[in-house]
């Protein structure tokens, strides 16, 4: 139980602070910026209290250290991307719809935000961080499995980062207003950024695998499974594509392009 109490406490404190900031700014969508930074905070705390050092092992790179660095790269890039995208923009339409729902059900705005946005995302943050949490409980040297995970993580990073970049360039061109991006990585999947993010966390789980601790490894697989489920069934693909349900061009795009896993044939 002690394994989970510390990271869970860090997440709760972090999300509570972000909640207060959001209420002051009257913009709950800032949680999108801080979401990945929460993982970076966990990685930083773990790295500063690395288990190998407590065991007297110095100068040895472990899988936990690799995971920390990968989380840093993923987290800061994603936070910066969302910050730039949302700069001087009003609250995201998803959170506006949440506010309308809370008003309809006579739920105080602050309570709805706390429960449905910040604490809920904090819960999912804890689940998704399980491979990082478990990897810090034991000493695991780098193996061939680590290199496989790093290779797959790089592929995922390319899909997310390049996909985001291509979308930004497309949107900045006024000639593309009202059009659908169907080139680049978006030719092979309707959501290359979502696919990339899922692949990165599957890769982190692969890196965290420890055959001497099968129970923790089995529990940790909840991380990529949960994230993939969220992206494909809950807040990712379904929510975004609901905006285009009446768009004939997008419906044709759906018929010819994979929703998540890239299809190159």
C-alpha cells in the first residue's frame, strides 16, 4: 500500500492546485496543459529518490531512469504544444459542454469541475502512471526488452509530435478553413497523435516489465489499456469526431481511413 500512497498523494495535491488555478481563471480546460506535467512531476520526484541509490548502486542506469526521461520528453512537449494551441483562446468546447450539463442538473460549477474534471483526471493519471510507479520499487538493469520499448516509444513519439505539427501547419493556412486534413500521417490514421500517445505508453509498460515481479507487471498493464480505452472509446476519438457527424467530407474520410492504428495499404 505504501507503494501507491506517495504518488497518489502527489497527484491529489497537484490536481487540487490546478483546480484552484482553473477556478480563478474560470477556465477548466487548462487541465489539458497540466495533465502531462503531472507525470513529469512524478518522474522528477522518483528520480530524486531513485531506488538504486537507496540500495547503494551508483552509476548504473536502470529501466526506471529510462522511463523518467521518456516521460519528461513526452510530458513537456505535449504541455508546450497544448499551451501554444490554447494561448489566448476561450475555454475548450468540451468543458463548456460540461458546464451546461452541470447547470442543467443543478450541480455547482466548482463541484462539477472538481469531481468530473480534476479528480477524475487525477485518478486516471494514477492508473496510467503505474508502470513508472512499479519500476521504482525494484532494481532492473537495461535489457534487450528495454531497447525494444525505446524503439517503439520513438515511433509513437514521431506519430504524436509530427501529427500535431502537421495539424498546426494545416490550421494556420487560411485556405484550409473548413477543410479536413487527409495528408501526411493523417492519410494513414485519422488520429496519428492519439495513436502515438498510446504507443508511447505501451512502450513504457514494455520497458517496465520485470519477470521477477509478475504481479506488478500484470497490474501495470492497466496503464496502456486504460489510456487506449480513453483515447478510442471515451474522450479521444468519439468526442472529437462527434463534431463532424454532419460533415459529408469527414464521413467519407472515415470510410477510407483507419480511426486509430495506421493502415498503410
